[in-house]
């Protein structure tokens, strides 16, 4: 008889991963501490050892997970901004179940640090008023992803299907959404350059 495997220790990372799976496959409304505990095979109260503020802390952690994007500085401010926007879009598309949190939670923690880094990169590259530029770029990315997710047919999954929404570009190749995103981004960068 094979020996039983010891249980995987509960960690903040495991909690967030399980919560993202529930939100992406069943919708954010179905993400409860009890359902999360069941998914992790622990009592719901065990989660509070890692997230003492409970559900509020969990929602903050999920928003931070998809919005704390770091990108290395590129040659020009346009290259840096484009890389940041593409990475932000990819992160948000990866977890459409928490897009609403990303749109409504104010930047804090790792997200606030990442935004400061982005502003510093654009400052170092010579862009006037980089904070305003970052706000505009963030608004564009969040809006573009929201429209894309809406048009994809993913809204709030019924809970019947455990398969998360997969962005159309996962299979490789260019899509209309990719082309639309790049066109809008180029227009925004040109506008920022003209200021």
C-alpha cells in the first residue's frame, strides 16, 4: 500500500491561485470563503491565517495579482509604454474573472510600486508629464480589455463549466482584437508625443 502524500501546505500563493481559478471558471460572485476552502481542502477559517482581513484582503490580493506588472525599460519612452501596455493587457486577459476588481480597486501594494516604476521609466526616457501618461495608458488598457472580454462572450460563467475563458490569441497568430489594440495604442502614443 503506497504511503499517503503529505498535504500541500497552505500559502498565500496557493490561496490566490485557487481563488483565481474559481473566479475565472465560475465568476466572481461565486467566490466565497467556504467555496475557496473546499477547493483548497481546508476549513475556510484556515485562509484567515494568511489573509487576516478575510474576503476584503482576498479581493485586494486578486486585483494586485493582475495589475502589478513590471517591464524592463526599453529604448524610447514609446517602446517602454508599449511594452508595459502589452504586458498589462496579457495579465488582465489571463484572468477575466477578476477584471471587475482590477477596474475598481485603487492601486496599492505591488501595483502602486509597479506604477511608480513605470512613471520613473517614462521620466528617465524624457516624457513630459509621465504620471498623466500612465493614467491615460492604464485607462486605455483596462477599457480595451473590458470591451474585448465582453465581445468574447465571457461574462459571468454559469458555474456549470469549469473551463476558464481562454483569450483568442492563446492559439497563436494575429486576431482582430490584437490589431484593434495595437492600432488604438499607436494612436494614444502619438497623441501623448504631440503634447
